[in-house]
């Protein structure tokens, strides 16, 4: 699958997130200028998803990763608002339950992989089992490398079985996270989103950046690419991600299946 995007992360290439803009707007002057394009992408995505659901030849797995407040929930609500809910599902990945901890770390992710015809969105994902141990030094670095190898093999196996994998890192600045957290603190209607972990994990910002700088090049592959999405401006984030999704689904060249009967012979 070939997708042309300036946000595509190259495999094996050295990555320095601090050198990649978080506030790029891609030439758009403001949100209003981008709205028409986003609306067009939504309609195209709805049409493509309808064909995907009908023909059941491929499945689509979308992975959303990013720091707290990066906009994973907002991405889902703004981009997929026009998609038929029968053909799209979301799975979130919190700390493993006792049962999940007794299995291999990919067990819970594999159970959520979409069947053909469906779009599945991972709001956080199997990459959490690399990020958190990496940052908090819960396991030896050798095991981290092994888990990355396991993920490469896991995603290759999914691709071999008709799962289209698209992974997005929502790249925000530390300053933008500060602003968004303060906005939640100040707005009573948004305070429910706050959690102690938001502020605890914020202390490890540089460590998380380092973890992403290692795992993204190590697992970005032609069959499972990573895209680093500038996300300080939510509206530009939505345009970029929807553009990649439309491009990827269009390249599949899927078609509606032929009817199981001859409609011309039906008389009502």
C-alpha cells in the first residue's frame, strides 16, 4: 500500500520529535478555510466505508496514539461522524486487567482486531505495553526490543490476512498540553475528563518522547505505516488524518459485490 504523505514516518530512520512541528497548518489560513476539505473527506470516507462493509474483502485497523490531551477522542468524533456505526467500532486500552496480565501482551489487542468489512479504531493500543514499561523501567530493555519485534510480526500477520493498518501519532507540544489541561481545570463541563494519571505521567514527558522516537521507526512498515500528525491545531489534525484515510481506502479499489440474484427478473 503506497500512501504519499509528508507525515509518513520512514522505517529505521532516526527520529527526533522536537524537530517536527506540532503547530503546522499546511498552508490553511484558519479553521474555516479547512472546513470544506474536511467535509469532503467525511463524505468520501462514508462512501468508501459503505463499499468496505458491503464487499467484506478487507478490514481496516486505525491506531491512535499520543500524549494525554493529544485529541484521540476528538479525532474519532470529528472524522467518523458520517460513517455508518454498523461498520465502525472503537476499542480503548487502559491498564491490563488481572486476566489480561496473565496472557501475552498482544492477547487483548488481537481479540479486538476487526473482521473483514469493518473499521476498528484503537484509542491507545498494544503500543501501551511498550511505552509504559519503557518510561517507567518496568522491564529490561531487551524485553522492550523483543516486544517491538513481536508487534512487527503481529502486524505483518494481520496484513497477510487482509487487515489494512494505519497508525497515527498525534504530535502536540508541551505548551499545548498545558493549555488544554488548564482549560479542563477551568471548565466545570470538562473536569470529568481529568485524572490523576494526566498529571503524574506529565512529569515523564521527555521519556515518553524518547519512547516514541524509538518505537515509531522500529514499527513503521509499508504494510503498517506510522504517520506523525501535527496536532496543536485540532482542525488541521482532522484534515490530515481524514486525508490519509481516504487515500488508503481509495487505493484498495474495492467494489460493491454482485447481487446474488438477477434484479431484472423481479416483478413487484
